[in-house]
């Protein structure tokens, strides 16, 4: 640089410094610089497609950040982003490319434009190899993308089911690492909301698979397993499978779980199972009356987000199981039950009060 001093001739002139600058140095290709205006998203997708692995990885990292911006999701989708991410997840031999591509897709799947593009590009079918990837982060990202995607419109869910995920999920739930199992169960839960997905999961042994996971050490796994089992047990065949595989005893044990969300899910599963005579009879050998009464007594101690669900769940279970004479006698004689039901019956929550009244009538019923 050369510094030049010029003295101005007028009376107010001072000494001013000027400098000349050389031509700018071109940026390194691997440095991702945001383009101006409408070129922003197309340029970023072009860089994601780069054959230079460093440029590609850096562009994917930027893309992951941009996926939190709805306008960027729309722009990148229009530039063909989802098709590129699908290919990277399914076929890339570069672990970092695959991991970042799967992460970007999982975030994009939370956006309506992202889900629409995933449906158009058949992402569910194309990225299926990702659930068997050797990198646990890739598997986790793919499951998260599918969970978010299947929460969208019915065609999104149908595309997941038609790609034969429902059957595979039962197998994967049993062999996945603990940190990924909750995502597998969440995706299974979404799939069984459709009749064809429900049939696939039941046919693959989903009930037994969920029951095994009720004993998991991880709280999230127990919670998702109980939630999924509860939904499965709205079908009669699933109720009978659950009873035959000792689900009632296991679920009664979870009514005292250290995590209130697990208690809530376990109560919901028991509500579904004990609508049958076989389920009511199973409460006696499972010694389920005591944990049910204990949960009723402790329901006011539950966190606010779980309290109403737990109260409704335990009240419905009581109304179901006291049809059995031995259970009814035990609950009628226990000093905790009728006072607790009376308090809930007169509470401010009208729905809880309604079910408390029904449960109380069932406990006091005489043949």
C-alpha cells in the first residue's frame, strides 16, 4: 500500500491521508459466503453439490443452520435440495457428508415445504438404507426426519408405511442402541395410526416387542414403549397378546416408576387392556390393586404437565378393574381410596370429577 499526502490550497485545508488498495484476493472455494438476494439458496445448494469434499461438508453445515429459517427452507427446496440430500444419505461414501445431509433433512422435515418436497421426492423410500447405517448419528437423524415427516399430512404417513417401515421398526426397536430406540418407537407410534401400519406392526410382533422394552433402563424407552403399547391395545388381538405376555404385571409395576411420564403412559396402557374380562382378571395375580391405589393417592404430587393425565388414567383403570369382586373389596376397605375419590369428585376439573364419580360408584357397587 502507498500512502499519499495532499495539501489543499484553500484556507481551511488540512492534511488528509489517502491510500490505494490492491485488487481483492479471491475467496477460497471452501469458504461458504452467502450470496445476495435471490441467489442465496440456489448458490448454497450448488455448493452442497460440490465435488470438493471440504466445500460440500462446509456447505452442508451452513445448510443445517439455514433449515431453521422457513424462507431458506422454501428457497432451498425450490433449488432441489431434498433430492440431493436423499442421494447423499442413501449413497454417499463420505461419513461427514452423510451425517450432515441427514441432519439437514431432519430439520427440514419440521417445515411444511420440506415435508412436501420429501413427499414429491419419495424420501421415505430413498433414505431407507439410512436406518441401517453404521454411524449412529446418521441413523438417529434419519429416524428423526421420518418422525417429523410422518407427523404431516396423511399422504406423508402413507408413504412411510408403503416403504415397509412398519415391519422393520419392530425388529429395529429390539436391536437399536438405547439412545435411538425412543425415535424408533415414536415412528412406530405414528405408523400404527393408520390401519395398514397397525396391521403390519401387529403382524411383526409389535406387542411383544413393546412389552420387552417396558423393562428398559432408559426412561425415554420405557415411556415410548408404554405409549405405543397403549395405542396398539385398542385392538382386541393386541389386548390378548399383552395379557398372555404378562404386560399387566409389568405395567402395574411401572405405576410407581420414578418418572411421572412413564407412570402416565403405563396407566394409559392399563386402561386399554383392562377393558376386557381377561385384563380385569389379570390384575389379581399381578397384585395390581396396591400400585393403582398408591398412584391415586399420589396423583396430586405429579408435575402439572402430567397431573391431569395421571388422574384420568388411574380413575379409568379403577372403574375397569373393580368389576372384579376381590379388587372391589380391597379398594372399598382401603382408607385411601374413597376419600381420594371424593376429593377428585368435588374438584374444579369437571372431566376429572366426572370420572371420579364413575369410579366411586363402581367401587361402592353392590351385587
